[in-house]
C-alpha cells in the first residue's frame, strides 16, 4: 500500500513538472532574473535620469532626482532640505527578487532621510520617522517605458519615477531645485493671511510647510469656496499634486519664484503671468463654527492640542523663545483642564515634561466666529513665559481659528493677523 502511495506522488510530481514545462519555456529563476534584468535596463534607459515623487505614510510629499548607472550607483537630489536640493549625493542600489522584483537603495541616501527613526532628522515620531521606505517593489504600471511605479515593501510608500528631460537634468545640476526653496519665504510675511489674484479672481492662500499643503479660499458671489492640494519643489518651482481648476483656469503650480527680502515680497508666475503675494489682516471668509469645533475636539476626548513651533509674531517663529526652556517639549492648549470654584478653565502653557507654565484661561465664543480669553491665573514659576502667553491670550480682539487639516488648526490674532500659533492634535 505504501509503495502505491509513493508511486502516485511521483506520477503527480512528474505530471506537474511536465505541465509547467509545457506552459513556461524558462524556469522560475530564469523568469525572475529576466524580469530583474528588464527593470535594470529600464532604469538605465533614461539618459537624463528620473524625477521621483515619494508619498510617506506620515503625510506630505517629497521630490527627488535620481540618475542610475550600470555600476549599481545612483546620484540624487531631493527637496527634503535646501542642502539636499543643492548638493548631489551618490549611494548604491541593487535589484533583487524578494516576493516580487524589487529596487533596494542599500546604502544611506537622501531617500533614507524620510525613513530615519530619529526625530531630529525629519521631525517624525521616534522609531518610525516619516513612515517611509527605501526598499520598493515594481508595480504593473511600470510597464510604461516613460514612468515607473513602486510600492515600499514595509510601509507601502508610493514612489513614482518619471523620465527627466535633458533640460531638467541640467536644471537640477545647476541648482534650480534649490532656487525653488525661495517659496518658503512666504512664512516671513508679517501677517498670517495672504492673497494672490489669478485670472481676475482673488484667492486667499494658506501654506502649511510642515505638511506641504496649500489651501485656496475664494468667494463665488457670497459663497465661500475652498481647495486643498499637496505640493513639492521641482526644478521649475512649486508643483501641485492635484491641479487646481476654477472655471477655465487651471493651476498646476508656481514657477519662476522670486523673493525680495527688502520689500518682504514673494512673486512667481502662474500660467506665464506674474503674480505677487499680498498681505491681508483678516480672513476672506470666517468659519463661524471653527473656534468651537477646535475647542470641542480635544475637550470631548479629555485631551489637548500641542504646538511644536511656538508663537509666531510678524513672521518670526517662536517669538517668545519658549524652545529655549530646558527640556521644552511643546506648548499645549488643554480645554476644560480644571475648575476653580464653579469656573471651568483651560490651560494655555509650555510643557517641559515635568510641569506646565503659562496662563489658565476662560474662553468666550463670539457670534462672529472669534474666540476670546480672560486670564484666570498662571501655572508654574517661569515669570517670563507666564507674562508672554498671558499677554497673548488676553488680547481683547481674540482669535480666528483656521482649520488647515482634520488635525491642524491655526489660531490667528483677530486684531491684525500678525500673531498666530499652529495647533496639532497628535493623540490618535
């Protein structure tokens, strides 16, 4: 009986091999090696290199320029930082069969900066960075000879490679990617609210450089409209992830960026037309529920908002220098923090890991969308921080709350738009 069993298994194995041989002219190893060789040739078939866009899991989008050679070396530029945008970096790569044909960047490169687990490298969470990858598998869309689509093997980071032109290759080498960083000077405007006019339409633009998002707000008659897109830097300026279309006008990004430090004025071209960023003291449209929504979001969870960058005054980030506090972690706003007698109050304070310092405040929600605060007292013994944050909170005109993403709000002075703080809710 046992002999019959083994004979049956042997016959099945022979049949299986015969069937495979009838379907495939090559073995599995030969097929995977042919696929790897095909992808290698495709990488090398871009004589002027590749433009790459990478979408980390932590949000945002980053651009790269990559030029692969047949010695398993790749030269990169990246818009991760001004240094990476202006300085070429060479590292190694290889193609390998993991579960599928894969492209591995196997020595430290600009791509690794996104995945670095140290928060001081990329501002991400400790141990995970920006939740990005440096090992990728090729996707079916890579059959297109003009672009390649890859997915990270650990964090599913999407990376798209597009063949660069000769002019683009020259532009990266001469530092045009770095020149596009002039756009970051938009944060130096003394007012939070900024406007541009394109095609006769006035748009309020809000730029979040940490998440790399741009919000367009405008009015159609009296009806408020809004559009949000991610952006990255390119050799020509700022490129949008999603084109912005309003009527017959489509905006794919900003080009030919110029910055006048003396005038504190940013300019660029939109569809070939010169545009200047102008200041505004008030929002174009006030969301009447934004302040209450912001307060309720954290209060309902018994938690708080944080700001890593502190208070910005007239374009100067961390104006009160709270980041100089020993062991400083962040500024927090904790709604419904505690009660004094029958009065419920919030905490608006800097936190150093052991204690908070700053005012206890009582909010009032105005019918015109503003929130104002009265100062009930202070926490801690840091007199400078207590005084500075108390003075800010007690501003009689109060603040507008501007939502920039589901977990981000900017609290902007309603007096003149020249003081603001960006709140983030990280406790997910």
